[in-house]
């Protein structure tokens, strides 16, 4: 199971930072930003191999379920 930032959103933020730097802003002056979108990914195959049961409500809330 993984709960963390969305990679696509993170890459978009990196692009915005790169654009601002290329336009002449100093990297030290840029505020730190982090992804605001988070994802819950559950790997059922690994959970079953470990003998773990995942509750159905948690599976329903997951953004991605790997079977």
C-alpha cells in the first residue's frame, strides 16, 4: 500500500519551477512547493502473499488497485 503525491502533478510543478528559473528568477528566491494531489495505491497480490486482508471500504477509496 502506498499513499503519496501524484507523480504527474509533481512533474508539472517541476516544469513550472524550470520555466521560472529560465525566465531569470533565482532558485533561492522560489518558495518550496509540494504536490497537493495524493494517491492511494493498494497491491492486492502482495497483500495476499503476506496474508493480509484489505477491508472493502479501503479498497473502494483507493485510486489504484493492483491485482
